[in-house]
């Protein structure tokens, strides 16, 4: 793992913001906001390479790649029956 930390800030019924903390060149904390503001952070893989979010309205579950922020897999809620 690279030492980064994810922080999910729930804003009640409005939305949820996920921040990624990385240590900058001078070791100061730098928070990067993800481009979406309607997903809730659920978990991060033990390897640290992927993390999982759920749509704020619970429409789907999505798995994200930590390094390049790609979305390799999304599963809609209908798939759960």
C-alpha cells in the first residue's frame, strides 16, 4: 500500500463526498476530492489497489481502481433480486 487514506464525509440526505489523502512532496496532507459527490465509500481491498462505493441512492455498487481511478465493475441493485 502507498500510505494513502480515503475519507468519506456524509452530508445527510444531500450527498456524500469521498476524499483521498496523499502526502505531498513536503509530506503535508493533500486532499483530493473525487469527481463524483453521490457515492458512499464502503471498503478498500486489503491490497489497497481497489475500493468499493455504493451510489448514494443505492442504485448500484461500484468497484474502483485506486491508482488510475478506472471503474472495472459496476453492479446495479436489480442484480440482487
